[in-house]
């Protein structure tokens, strides 16, 4: 459950980082465009001002002209992109104007602005394309190798039921991952703790009991038949009360007897190792349990482990 929650949080954080990066890139591009536009406007205004001053001096619009004539000449220079011809150079009238071509400086500035605008458009397009590709990869990664069987869906549902979506995972991840579980599952009085494994163990015991209580079937394996027979003998209360302690006395006698129950018992011929061997052969792990398992100090190494066994009594 914690692994699933961590994966969800990581995906959400990745999406947030992508969105923040895209927003920052767009803001930077917009700021740069605004700065360039302001610089272009200032440069064009300065060039236009210088040209208008020169043209006004050529047409007599200098200090002897009125303010209205000066403003009219500046508007004409700025908006119509014209220049005044000297009186000695034209024959169509004293106030005739003609359109002029762009200067080299203006053409270079216009080309640089166009190039910069194209680069900005390409940069923004690449940024959005990469963002879309990243989102597509995340979507494909989340949809691939997803188990959709009934067992997987049931397990995922159980994990989601234990999560508290109202909690902030950045502030209290345990509450986010297990908050609802604590409210729906109360610790039993006879247990110090209660977790998912305890719940599954209880559900497994119910399933096993249901299988053992079914009638004998010819398709059952030998192990299943023996398990059903043992369970039936342990749950047959009337037969257990009728037989009393006779079965237990018979087991003790077969193992060599017990001086408390047999006055004629003698220690001669009694070998503890033989008795323990017969007990383990017939009844499994009773006092201790031997097996091979991973070392607690080094999980890559297997060692022989001796643990306390459980007495197999119904």
C-alpha cells in the first residue's frame, strides 16, 4: 500500500514540475519579447526623431516655424515615412512630398526582429511539444503492465479504502496512506497489534475451515482427505468425551512410557534421542523446529535455524 501511495505522489510531483517549468519558460519568453519590442520602439523613435530634425532643417521648419508646423512635420515623418524635397529640387509644388526607402539600419533591425520572433515561436513550440511528449510517456507508463484481473482490482480497492485523501501527503504521509484503515479496523483485545497480515490470516482461516467442513470428495488429494479427517476428529466433541484420555495414554506408551503413569517404568533401555526421533517422525515439530532460512545479519546467506516448535494438539 505504501509503494502505491509513493508512486502516486511521485507522478503528481513530476506533473507539477513539468507545469512549473512550462509556465516559467512562457513567462521568460514573454518578458524577452516585451523587452525587445520596447528596445525596437525606442530605437525607431530615436531614428525618426533624428530624420525629422534633419528634414525640418532642410525645409525651413527650424526655429522660425510655428509649433503647429513642427508637430505636423514630425507626424508626417513618423507615420507616412516620407521626406521633404528641397525647393530647388522639385517642380511640382513647394510642399510636394515623396515616399522614401528603408535605410540599411532599419532593414537590419527589422530582419533581426523577425528572426528573434521566429526563434521565440520555435522555442515555445518545442517546449509545449516536449511537455506533451512527457505527459504521453507518463500516461503510457501508467497504463502498461497494469493487472486488471479480479484479484488485482479487489486488492487495489482494499488499498484505496485504507487511504485518507483528505490528508496532505507532504505533511502527514502515514495519515494519507493509512488514515482510513485505523478508523475501520479496531485492535482486538487479545492482540497487541492488528495489521493487514492479521486480517488476511483471519480471512484465510475462514476459507480453510469452510474447505475442511465440506464432505469428502473423490477428487480430493490424499493430503486434503487427511486434513478433513483430522479436523473431523478434533471437532467431534461427543466422541472425544467418550474416549477420554485413552488415545493420549496409548501415544505415551508407544513412545516408551512415563514414570508418572507407569509404576513399572525403568530408565534402563530409555534413550532420549530415540524418543525424540520417534516423536518428530510421527508428530512433527513438537519442542523445536529445524530448518534452513536466510541469516538475519546477511540475507544473502542461508543458515540452519533452530526455533521453538508448537505442540500439535487439537
